[in-house]
C-alpha cells in the first residue's frame, strides 16, 4: 500500500458502527520504524451544524463536512483507496477545527 500523506482523502473502513466513508489524513507519512497507523478526520453527509464541522468543496466528495469531533487513529490497512487531496486552504480549515476541538 502507498504511504498516505497528510491532506489526502481516502475511503476508509471505520468498522461496524462508523461505516466505510471518506476520511482526511491528518498524520504525517510513516517511517519504517513507526507503527502502521494513520490519524483521520471522517467526512459525513449527516451534518449537525456544530462548531467543529468543516464544509469543503472537492469534486471527489459529496456535500457534507469533516467532523473534527470524530478524529480517530486506525491501522493503515483500513484505508481502501485514495480519492484525492484537499487544497492547502481547505486543509487549514480542518486543522483549525481540530486544534479548537483539542484546545491546541
């Protein structure tokens, strides 16, 4: 599998409860000595209009939001296929929401 890069959007299998959905990669690329994990912010079409949801426009995504309250780390094998990359300005919006959620 290709090493996912920060800013990539992948279809990921998040398990029984969370379904298969697009996710934004927040973690940096792995080195051979690292655990094979990736930190993601999932995309959802079930918009709740919280202050931690970020709407972005990308041709490979349905209308919806990245939800910083659902940030999670999963084994890299849960990534199914790459959809595309978020532009830097849209990545910054998601980063800002994650920092706000985590008080960083």
